C-alpha cells in the first residue's frame, strides 16, 4: 500500500468501488436526461415557427417526442370553459383558459388552450371575454397537457354546477368524464395574438425537473462518487505514533 496508508479490507474496497460506480452511473443518467430535455426544448422552439400542418393528419399519427404546429377548424363549446387556477405566469393571480373545440368529422373534442388571463390581484376569477361564434380557424402547437399538479380532495369538477369550472389539478380523463365526451390526448396551444387579451406564452412543462436541475443532481452524484473514495483513504490512513516524553533523570 502507499506510504502512510494501510491496506483496507477487501470488503471495504468492494463496497467503495460498487458505490462509486453506482453514483457515477446515476450522474451520467441525469446528464442524459438533461440532454434529452434540452433536445425537446430545441424541437419545441423550432416547431413554434414551422409551417402549420393539417391537424387531422397529425392527430392520426401523433409524434411521441415532437410538438407539431397545426391548423384546425372547429366550433367552441363556449358554455364549457375550464380554468386552471395554478399557472405560474403572474404574481397577481390569473387563470389559464381551456375551451373544448368541436372538430368536424371527429368523435373527439380538442381542448384548446387560449392562454393566460391575468388577474387584478384581488384573488377573484378574472372576467372572461365572450368567445367568438361560428367556425374558427386556429393555429397552434399540438402539446401534451400540463402537468397534473397536486390533487387534494379528489375530482372537484363534478361538484361544480356552474360554468366556467375551476381546477388546480389538470387531468384530461377527468375533463373528458365531466364533458361526457372523448378528448384528443393532447391540447392545442393557440398561437400568440397581439390583439388578444390572453397571454399566450406556451412552454413545455417539466414540472420541478427542468434540464438545469438534472445537471445539478448529476453534480451531486459525481460528488458522492468522489466522497466515498476519499472516505476510504481517510479511514485507512496510518496515524503516526506519538513521540515519547523524555523521562526526568533527577
């Protein structure tokens, strides 16, 4: 063994190597997750400025890891509005507004995300502007639904008897059951419109695990790998013997 260190028992070396390899593997896994989400963000940014595709074609073969921009026609179910009451756009409060869209020649409804309607700081639900009637031509990104969030007290939608209905927990299955209709598995993030009262800043929802947090966890796991090796050496460092005190000859 190196000078100043004694040979550790075989089981200590084995445990140290196993732990270090595990931590390194977890670190690289976190880096791969960060790279994957960065790629999703790049695809999302590219899709936002891409030419719109026909919605029927995209819905027939939806890509699992892409966010196509689509064009679709349909009629709003203006009396069936849903408000998501926990978006993170504005400190003054507000709601994200979702409206079912009836698409021609389809037995499913498409939930359209009209955008964020800012509040006035009073805590009251903002006044919704009237929705246009007739067939609407919409453009937007075909997106996964927002994250579920934390549900307390079960499904609150059936207990509400007036529209619009408010929820802090977004679940397409619950909304479909409340509507008594089938829904497409994604939502339409309607394109931004300077003339609209809605704030339309659609973004991918990674919950509390954006790419930066994956990289932070990777650094943590790599630090653990270094730490277990350092601990092994520290625990097996030879301690020098204390010099003996001179005896008094008197």
